C-alpha cells in the first residue's frame, strides 16, 4: 500500500474533479468538498485501520436537464481519451444518467444526474497509509 500525505491525495481528487468540470464545459462547481475517511473494513489484514484513509470529493455542477446526457457523453469521452476504464453507465428514462470510471492510478470517478439542473460528481482516491503510520 502506498504512503501518501492526505494533502496530496486531496489535491489529486480536486485535480480529477476540475478535469471533469472542464470536460463537461461548466465554469465552476456550485458546491464542492473533499473529505478524508478511514478505510475501515476494506483492508482485512491491517491491525490499525485508523492509519489508512481515502479521500472522497463530492461536487455539484449545474447543467440544464436537457443537457445532462451531453454532459455525461463529454465526461465519458474525456475519460476514454485519457485511458480510464469505464466501469458502468446507465441512462435514465428522463434523459439523465450516470457514468463511472477508474483511472490508471485507481481513483474512482462518477458523474450522475440529480434533480435538474444539478449533477453530482464523486471522486474517490484509493486507500493510502498516512506517512506517520509508515514509521
């Protein structure tokens, strides 16, 4: 397991989020936050899971309801062009949907329709060990 400072993982989550925002063509997030969370239950052999964490960024963007499908298409196209693995895609009856991908460094990205005009972007890092725990 890699040892990565939390600030570095937060920065990477935010970078991925910003790249999605740009691909979709939105000027800014209407809301956003990055949270550090213990990787409890994900790493069975570790005795002190408090030393292991992941960062999840949750962001909201505003896209008119009739443009949700196009925003999802743009995100998917960007992810495919960057070599990310598309893990899932679903289209809703109302034209919205969601698409999920994993980056080559194991970050998870998901963009989905909410109540128009809201779309939600989730970006999660893999589990990392804090530098202090490596000693």
